[in-house]
C-alpha cells in the first residue's frame, strides 16, 4: 500500500486537490488564532479586560488544544481521519460565532475554548493525513503548512483593515473573529463532500477492499485487494491511549523527543513574539491601528516566504539541520532585538522581527509537526502527532500566558532578550538527536513494534 504511493514522483490532480483541501483546515486553525490577535486592542477597550484576563483569553485555545491533540489522534486511530476533521470544522464554526457575539469575558473565553478543541483535533489529524497522502519523494511539502499559517494570518489582518475602513469601530474584533466562522462553514461543506479516507489507515485496519477503493479515488490506481496481507479486523488490536508508551521507547523515543522539543520551543518563540507582532508594530510604528496592522502584514510576508522555502530546505539539507540553522539565527536576532529595543534605528527595528519570522518559518516553525507526521507507522501516526502536539502545545500556553505577565513587569525589550534562551534550547536538541525522517532511509510502515508493552 505505502509502496504504491511512495513510488509516485508527483501527485495526480485529484490527490493534489484533496491534499490542499486537508491543508485548508490548517489555514482555518491559523486564521482562527490570528483573528483574536488582530483585534486584541479594540476588544480590550470594549470589554474592559485586565492583563490577566487578556493572558487567559490568548492562552485558552492552545491550552485546550493540549488536551484535544491526543484526543484527536486517538479518534483518528479508531474511527479514521475524515470524521474528526469534519467534526473539527463544525466545532470551529460554533466557537467563532459564540466569540463574535459575546457580551463579556466569560462568553469570549468559552468560544475560544471551542476554537481550541477544533485546533487540537484538526492539527493532530491533518498532519498525519497529509503524510499518508504524500509520496516519499515529496514529503518536504508537508512544511508548506507553515507558509499557509502566515497566509491565513495575513488574510485576517487584511480583512481587519477592510473592516476598519468600513468604520466597524471598537467592535472590529467581532468581525475579525466572525469571519473565521465563515471559513469554517465553507471548509466543512467542502471536506464533507470531497474528502476520501486514508488508504494507509484502512489497510492498517485490515479493510483492504475499502483501501483499494480509496487508492482508486485518490490516485487512480486500479488495484485488487489481496488476502492475508493485512490484520484481521476481528482480532486487530485497537489503538488507544494505553499504547502511548510505544512513543517513548525504541525506535521512537529519539523521534518523539526531537519532534516534541522542536514543537515546544518553536511554539514558545512564535506565540510569544510572532503572535504579538501587532503589539511590537505599535511600539515601532506608533499607536495608529492601520500602521501597526500593515506592519504586522509585512512581518507575516516573511513567514509566507520562509514557510514556502522550508519545503525546499527540508528536501535539500533535511528537517533537523534546517531547524538547527533557523534556531541559531533566531537566537542571535532575539538577543539583538531585545537588548537594543528602543535604541536601534527604526529601519533596524523593523528588519529584525522580519528576519526572525523568516528564519523561524524557514526552519523550526514547520519541522516539529512534519517530523512527527513522518516518524511513526500508520496505525500509531495520529497517536504520535497527537501526543507530541499536546506536549508541544505547552509552548503555546507559556508563550501566550506568561509573555504578557513578564512584559508587564520587565518591559518588551528585556522580555524579548530573555526569550533568546528558547531557540538556544531548540538548537541544542537538534544537535543532540540525529534523527531525520527525510534522511534516514527508513519507512516507518515497514517497522515492527510491540504494542503490548506498557512502559519504556
């Protein structure tokens, strides 16, 4: 099954369309995250929020995602990839509507919680499904999710500017958040109509006839299911949380450590710096909403370029090496940006965040989730992406909740300088662990594992 897909040098048209339809869910996740950040200042004014409430609201979605990353992975391992993806879009739409119509802190918090549920489920499942749709020669393209993330953020900022020009007033954040609900509904309909179940998952479940149908619908393969080549559905062991221990023993322990370390550190540095680009723009360009938003859009262009190039760098030098290089540059940039904040010429003050976003997105920003999606067998892949995504989401919570508190007491410059320790730790992790799924020559689906052992 995997050999058929891996033998392709390019994706057929239908498979390519399905690939981008799954990727569209990650666009929604990014857009939903950016929606609150783009209108954060007007929301604070309208609802009269304290710094603690702001920290809670911004950290709610990734905090909930910590729980629902593994739940999404577990669901996808048990019932397939398509159903959890569609459910995530429905939950995201409800969360967006509740947030946009909220009258106070409590309603916004609950709506953002639902967004976190959708985000946690979708990311764990979508990355695994993209890996299963993608031939071995093209696996670097998984990193395109990072470019899509910044495209989504830029689109949200652009629409926020449109709402501003239409004189949306202090309620502009409601339009920003509500537009995420529109995207969620559109994606819900498209995925419901066109998504095809992963042939790899079906084959791992012993459902060979259905896997053959999926192969034909996705790639045009005319195959006849054999006999005795897959597990017996009647005796096949169900994958559950009790099997998570397999991720922490050979051969998966170093893979889990590396993907988790990259996911954790990259999310800390992004959500502490990248998510707060509107705040940084205000500090650099002044208090005008339009100017700060345009500045944020320009910063995100660096992410679009870097994210697009990350697929190229991953193919040429490997995911681990490109992560290490990105961390090294991010470390140096954060130190200079933090120590020189408020003292540097405005051109340099603008260039440094631009370069930070570029090296972040071209290196570690994409690679933690891509490494996880490419490092595990099909039957435990979503469990692996879910558990490592859960651990990595702690970085988002730390970045989103702790950053405002430190910034409140230390100021923006010293806080940014302090954050330089994060990419340094990421760099050390890449130097310690040598695993790289694009350089190993190992197909995880050919590996044998013992699911019965409970501990490392």
